[in-house]
């Protein structure tokens, strides 16, 4: 499992557990199945209305993607690209094709294949830019799906609150305080679950997917630059230095951080 996701899940469970255990008269009162169903079923129903079926059914797979510790083999792809470029500069086409068969990154494989097929650089870059744009649009839509669900959940929490308040109005004349208290608790619990699902499930998943897209874009742009340099037959030393710049994190190009 992704370490940050695991930490977030554990922290949220511990926080909610402590708050409920130390503040609630009866912690079991916070487990209200009707309130949960109103929020979840209502949110899913609105999502099905808003999106095509093939997009909605991917929700559970995307949640698993966020929980999985997905690795981007940036350094591995960089090394493969440089090794292939070195073979290309030597003119060893057969060795390039053999090395290309071992490449697992389909974006990298496509770019290199176009280079060895002597495709003009402008056409290569046009195709790769199109694939980057398509990936960005698709994954943006996936993250947006969860942002929409995050906006629906509190709204259906308010629906449950209104249902509880309507029932409460009918009970005021009877003066049965036990029933009045139950309806008031139901009204508040649905709002609680709506806010909870929105801010501890749907929004975090959307942010995680957006961050995942940003990381994948960095890798794809690194490959794009490397393929362009390979097409221009730039030196492998220049290529390595250029591609390493894509991997540098939090490096200040002006100040190395030493006090003077």
C-alpha cells in the first residue's frame, strides 16, 4: 500500500476513534446505517446520472490505484533511453531493436521506434505531444469525477438532515422527547457523514490522482525530450545531463543553500 495513503487512513481512524470514544455518551450512536446509505447511495445515484456508466464503474479501480504503492521507474527509463541512444549513435540498429524489445514503458518504446524508423522529428514530437495531452485529459476527468462526488456528499447529508427535521416537526406536538432526540440525532448524523465522506475520501482521492498525473507528466516529458535529442543525435553526455534535470527535486539553481 502507498505509505502516505496508509498513514492518512490510520491517522483519520485514530482521530475519529478518539473523538467519538472520549466525547460520545454512547459511541455506537455514531454508527447510523440509514445516514450512511442516504449519503453514499445518493452520491452514487447522482454520479451515475452525471457520468456515463463506463466512467462510473472505474471508481473502485481508481481507489485501489490510490491505495497501491505505484512506482514510476524514472531512473530506469532514463538509463534505458541513454543506453539505446548510445547504440543509435554507433549505428548499431540491430542492437537498438534488441534493446527496445526489453523496454516496458510503452511511451518510451513508441518514441524510440519512430526514431529508428527515421520518422521526422516534428512528426515524432507531434504524436508524443498528442499522447501526453490525451493522458492528461483522461486522468483529469478521473480526478474530476471524485471532486464531483465530494460536492454531492455534503448535499445528500443535508437531504438527510431535512428528512430528520421534517419528522421532528411532526413529533413536536406529541412531546415524546425520546423520539424527538432520535430524529434530531438522525438529522445531524447525515450531515456528519456527508462532510466525512467528502473530506476524508472523495477529495483526498482526487488530489492523489492529480498528483499522480503530475508525476507521470514529468516522466513523459523527460522521455519526450530524450527522444527529441536522440533524433537529433545529440551526445549521450548531454542527454544524461538534460534528462537528469527532470529528476532534480527542490534544487535551487542559484543558491546551494550554504550560508555565506
